[in-house]
């Protein structure tokens, strides 16, 4: 039997309502901080499409008020589950805004684990949105990676691998600390730790990229990489990160 759920989040953003709108209600904007590759038909009743690792999901736009309110509802699954997402934007002084987010719908039989993952994930992605708007204003991701590795129950092992690929040592990793991404197949690059929540996720920001390493639902290990350089070979990025996942967690 499907189980009803709701997650509510609120975040202050260093961006105007117009900039927030571009980030949440256009395909290139969503690609720059969220998962997968996205297209959005810009109207109420329009259709959205998200593709992750070749698997598409679609939704209907249920609210379209540019600069103010955007909402979608996914198509129903055969078991009656679905998800709805609502974004409410409120402008503040100094060119800033507050975003209120409501994620609701019905989850399946594994609803408790799914709900716990959503509570963590929703807050993480809103922080990622904030980082994108703060550090990459006016830019969109030329390519974004969403690579999924094995399920690994050993949280210490996962965290050690995350810290290691970012050049970090010790069990405590502080946000704002310097990091150096070194992964076979890519040139080393220096950055700053943008996100650190052990054991859930660890992220790095560089001048041309936003990286997120996630230990998520059902212990899956995930890499997200948003490239803002405009010159990256997307197929190569996918290959490099999938290879790292396979080597690190074989």
C-alpha cells in the first residue's frame, strides 16, 4: 500500500527571484545543480522530462508563475506512487531571495528508508542550488555526470574513499577547507569543500566545476559532477567517474 509523505525545506539564496527561477524552472538551470538531464515545457500543463543513466521519468507542470511559484507532479506509477514538488520564491532586499520547497506524494513498500533518504537529499540539493547560484551566476552546466556505483554498507570505507579522491585526510572534514581532486583520467584540480555531512555526502567546488559524492538510498554510492568549463568531453567524464566507482568499491 502506498504511504503518504511530505518534506518541507526553506533556504535563503544569494540570488534574485529571476535568477532562482532560471535555476529551478528551465532545463539548463536544473541540469546545473540537480540530478540527470532535464527538459521543461514552460507553461502550466506543460511536460517535464528527466533522464538519469538512460532511464526517463516525466511529470506535468501544475503551477507556473515566473519568479514566484513552480510546481510539478510526476506520472503515477503502477503501484499508485508518485511525487510532487512545489517551489515558492520570495524576494528579499539586496538582490536575495528565500525559497520554500515542499516535496510530497506517496512512497512504496520501502517508504521508511525512502523517506529518510528524501529528508537528507532534499536539504542537500537545496544547498547545492545555493552553491550554484552563489558561485556560478549566469552560467549553466555544459555537462553533468550522474554515475552510480555499487551498494556499500561500510560507511567508513565509503567516507575514506570520498575524502581520498578529494585529497582530504582525517575523519573530520570541514566545509571551507581546501581540497584537491585527483582521479585517474582527469587533470588534478584545486577547490574548496562546499559540503560535508558524514556519512551522507561530501562535495567540492572548483572554478569550473561542482562535485558531489553521495552515500545514499540503499547504500548506493553516487558521483555527481557539473562542468561549467564548456570544453569537457561528456562521454569521457562519464567513463572516468564510472571507472573510479568500480575501482574504489569493487
